[in-house]
């Protein structure tokens, strides 16, 4: 962790932008994905978080449109196309693990006391886009439940985040239903 922080302090914003541009330009730069994920942290400078977020959002949005990363979708795909190369399955599994890490990192930043409110709003909007499209275009309640669980159990004040979630997203019935269930029965969001 200390070496990661030391690396972050030496890194310039243009380096983070370059990592993102390379990742989006070619699969040959897929190793930039974990590097960008390292910047989605409450300890990172806000501009690094934002730059990484924009690149990772574009990357995962494209990936999710091409190949839904949900477990059930990948199982259906494997059963339909059993001749699929093992390397493709390994790559897809790795991408799924990186998407899960991305979701965890977004939640960690959202519920921390570090970033400013405007950055948290951008992160929440990004997060909710993935809730919307994370399961092949259907409401992805599992990642949404993780967010609710983290808000409910957060040690940092979460009023801003709760108010923002309520004002922007409770107009959607699936979001409202899960939100109310989590508030009435907090144990439902435990895993």
C-alpha cells in the first residue's frame, strides 16, 4: 500500500490520462486497467480519481455492451458456445474480477469522508449507470445492494450520499423498492 501511495505522488495527471487513452485505444494496453484501478481510492488526489473514473467508465461501458459480465450471462454464453477458447474464458473471468474491483473501489470512495461532494456525485452517477447496465441492460440489484449495505454501515457521515441517491434515483421503481427494503430490513443487504 505504501509503495502504491508513493507511486501516486510521483505520477502526474498527464500520465493518468495517457494510461486511460492507451487502454481505450487497444487491447494491447489491457495491463493499464489495474493501474487505473489503483487511482480509484479515497487517498488519491481528486483529479486522478476523476481521470481514472472517466477512462474506466468508458472501458467497462464498452465491455458490458459487448459481453455482459454477470455470472449468469457468462454461463449462458459458455453453454451456447462450448468450443470457445480457454484463453477467452480466462480473459473474461479476469475482466469480471476487475469490474468487481472497480465496483468495490467506487463504493469505498463514495462512503469515505475524503472526496468532495461534486466528485461523489459524479461517482454515484457512474455507479448507477453500471447498476442499470451491469446485468445485460437489466437492473443489477447485487451491486446496488452492495452500495446500500455500505451506506447503511458506513462510519463516515452518509447524509449527502443518501440524499443524493434519494433525489436523483428513487423515481425509478426498482431502485425505490430495493432502497426501501434495505431501510426496512437492513439484514437483507448483508452478505
